[in-house]
C-alpha cells in the first residue's frame, strides 16, 4: 500500500515590522497612539513556553474602524526571554493584519517619526523560524 503525505503551508496574511526603542511598552504604545492617531490598548499577555522557562510578553491591539486593519504591538524582549528569538535586535514587533492595501511609504515615515522609535524594519514572515508564535497571540 502506498502512503501519501499531505503538506500544508500556513498562510501568513500579515506583515511584521521590527521596532527598536529603549522605552517601556506602555510609553511606546502611547507614542504610537499620539503620532498615528491609533487607540492601542493593552490586552492579555502572551506566554511563550521554552524548554527551561516561560516568558511573558505584553501586547497592545487596535482595530482600525474603517478598513478593519488590526495593529498589534508585542514586547519582543523581556528578562525571561524573547518572543521572537529570530529577531533579537528588535525590542518590539508590530504585527499588521491587513484587510485592504498594504501600508504605504507615508505610513512607514510616520512610524519612524514617532517619539521613542529609534528604528524600524519590515520582516519577511516566511523567513522567520518562530513564525508560529505570531499565529495565535491569545495563548
């Protein structure tokens, strides 16, 4: 009897932006709200279970009322560990779940100009080893 293997690839319909900032998560969220006109609010923390420890990461979310784009700011680096070990150079990750057009250059420029944002960089989700952490933040 022949066996067939079904390979299923996850579909990643979101964008990830690495954000460098020396500020606390709530101050960065406040700055993004002020600069971009968002209303990020803290939601349930994410727990990442490693082999030896559990790390807890703060997250803030806002859904745009018109186009239903979901913005989630995630604390990448905590004393207990990293949310996304693939991206140790970033303090925070901004996950953008788009229902319409991708963000334009003006959006990225506004993000760069926000107080407390030192640098940003778009990431290729398909190249991330721990991308499954981004699929379900409600763990």
